[in-house]
């Protein structure tokens, strides 16, 4: 082999080595940095990764999102002959202050006729007088002091879920525990565009604007609930700051729960008092026996 042929072969080998060692960036902007099993191809239309050589075991892929406004990294897992879709999800959580005074709650109810009608329906009332509104507002204000909640937002490609989670820490069980919540227009223009999930609650659409009423039959100390709103669009996570605090409305206090608690304490009190009564009887009997014996010996000696 002459010197010219050797030079040509060297150039060819160097070129092949470069193709093997360098992974070109895909057209979609997803650049695969490393993988644990097999090779992968990026779909330029939807940004999904598919495994070129399917295996029976799962696979992990580390990637860089070069086409996003900010770079990010993560992993995707899949198995079998398919592939793992790469999703970029961001979350954010903020605390909520549910505490409202009596006059604020009273004003909210009085100014909204549809809200009044919904409250009447859920509380089983034929009318909602000013006196009744005043009573509801006073109780609701006290109950709201025992509610601690937070809102969270989860954003992924083409979908957003906003959740309100709360826990009740009051000592008294509340009857007809109601949450009145409004959703900003920046989230959805109508309630028809929102998928609502509220386990254990009756959901009432007050306004398509949108505004919702969630009624729980009862809520006891330590119980926690979650209300979630999902929309089929990708929102900026800062939209969570557009929400106002929900209004807590209490229909009443479950007296039966309080009575039952008192009843359960009564047998314990009786059990603790029974030994005292028994001791008194024993002492009295001993005194009587002592008197009788003393009298008997006194008569014999005289």
C-alpha cells in the first residue's frame, strides 16, 4: 500500500470516528446528552423521544431543552417497544388567608343574589332573612379562623391544574361546610372550560364567570379537603397570584357530635365515682359493727 492510499484511508477513518462520537442536536431543539440503554431519535414535530433499538427493559434519558426560553434538564422513563414522552412540568404554591370578619362575609352574601339562592338551597332554607345572614356570617367568621389552606399550580405542555387544599382544625364539627370560590378570567373565561374535582362535595356553579360553591355535609377536626381546577392550556404559573381567598360559610354546628362526646365522658366519670361510694359504705358498716361489739362487751361487764 503506497503513501497516498494510506493518507486517504486515514482521512476516512477520522471522519467515521467523528460521526460515531458526536451526537447531532435534533431539529426540534431537544439534544440527547446521555442514555442508559440503546439509541434514540427526536421527533421534530412533537418533541417526543423514541427508542431506535427497543429492549424489554426500561430506559432513562438525560436531555437539554435547547429550544425553550430557559434551559432545563430532566429524565424520561419508558419500556418495551415504545418510547418515553418528555414533559417539562413546573409547580408553584402559595398560602391562603381564609380568615374574614363577620361584616365582610355578611356583605359578600348580601351583594350576591345568586349566592343567596345557592346557600338557601344547600342549607334547606325557604328564605334567607337579614337576621339569618347575620347568624351565618358570625358563625362563618369564627369557623374561618380554624381553616388553613394553600393554592398550588402545576403547568405542563398544553395543560394547567390549580388546586386549593385546606385543613380544618376547629374542635366543633361543622354542619354544611361551604367554600365559595371564584376563578380569575385569566384562567378561564367560563366554567364550561374548567374540569372541577372536589371529592366529597356538592358542586354548584354560581356564575359561569366563573364562580363555584362547594358544600360538604360535615367537616370535623383534622379533616383535609382538596378542590382542583384543570384547563386545557398552558398558563403562566404567576396566574396563581390572581386568585382571591375563598369565602368559608358555615351552616351550623353538629350538636349531636358534641352531645355524643359528653355522653362518652359520663361513663368514665361514673366509673371513677363508684369506688368512692363503695369506700363510704364499707367505712359506715365497720363503724356500725364496732358500735354493736362495743355495746355487747359493755353489757357483759355491767
